[in-house]
């Protein structure tokens, strides 16, 4: 049996054992339980592993790195939607047997430092657009187009969550300003970019503090958001904001579904309780964009 077939058989067994509730410990099982708690049911799961690198460690041991694509078909009453995820995995083969598998991806969180930002004393000549009409549809279209790949017009970062969100905002017409002061404004050029463009903590504080250009209006709950809006996450609840997502849809109960990078996600439920980074101390900020 070829390596790709062995990986596929491995994931087919994981899917089967979770749907039949034989496996209660895996992250797949956790996601099933969380959806049920929200009044939804995962009716089908598909998983595909696509190898991209193989390394022979010895004559008996082989390491295979692959992209794992998982799709959940979810039912809420009469409403159906699809959630997808993509991450890098490594499979260990000894002889002809697959003996181990784990995720290689940096999941959901970033470790970048959070430089200070300047919000006051804005020079009007530096602002490309003072007022803007936010095209939510274009922002969402961009988020759906690039959720599991990378636009070659922008630099790809290992921790790519905020870079991706900034690209979505820009696609919706959000104005850049502050170039070339990295601690000022929100902007991107081919050779440089502001901290607020790429650092999760910096974008969170920029959205609540900026007086010109891109801005966000904080609302009290996730249900108040609509597609094109932004959610910020402080997983540890320590005041250091780790992650950002963009709302792309609402579920049957009016709760946001989000897209994100780093652990690439499509139509993921907004609260991230299924994340390895989740803690009970998690805090959220909800921003309406362009208002």
C-alpha cells in the first residue's frame, strides 16, 4: 500500500471511530461534542492527507510531512453548512506500518512582541483616505478565496493570522496610512509594514484606538457582528491578544462563523473552544468595521 493510501486509511479510521463514538479522546471527538452542545450535529466528516515531503531516517524509518484537509458537514435544524480546516502533519512509518502522527502547525496563536502604537496627533497629509465605505462583501469574498492559501502579492508569515485579516480588511477598502513608521497607522508595502498589519495584539489596540482611517466600533457580544467584522482573542486572559479572525457567515442561531490563518479555518464557530490554545480565561473583543 502506498504512503498516501496508508495516511488516508489512518484518517478514515479516526473519522469512523469518532462518528461511532468509539473514540472519546481525540480533537475530532471534542469538536463533535461542542457542536452538539450548540444544538448542531456533525452528520459527516471527510479527511484527506496530501504528502509534500518524505524523509528516510533509516532503512526502517520514514517521516512523511503532509497537509491534512478536514471537512465537517454540520446540520442545525433545517440548516446545513460546511466547516473546513487545514494543517500540516507528520506521519512516522516503521517498515510498512504507520506508528505515529502529529500536527506540525503553530495552532491559533502567535508569539510576536507587541510594540507600542501611536494614535494621537495624526498628520492629515499622511492619511490616504479619512472616510471610507467598507465593502463587506469584498472582504468576505477575499477571506473565502484565500483561507487555505496565500496571496503571492503579500509576504507569507509563519504566524499569518493578522496578516491575513489585514489583507481581508484592505480588500474591503480599508484605508492605509502611517507609512513608513512601523509603530504608526495601519499599512503595508512590498518591503515593510506596520506592526498593526501583522501583530495580533497591535491590531486589537489599533482597532479600538485609531481616530483616522481603518477603525472599529466595539460591541458587547458576538451576535452583534455581521460578515466582514473582526473578533480578537486573548487566549490566556492576560491582556496580550493572540489571534484575530474575520466573520464570514452567521449560523442558524445568529452566531458568527469565521475564517482564519495559521491554523487555516473556514466557517469555524467563533468561540474557539475547540482550539488547543483555548483556556477558561479567554477574553474576546468584537469590532464592527467601518462604523
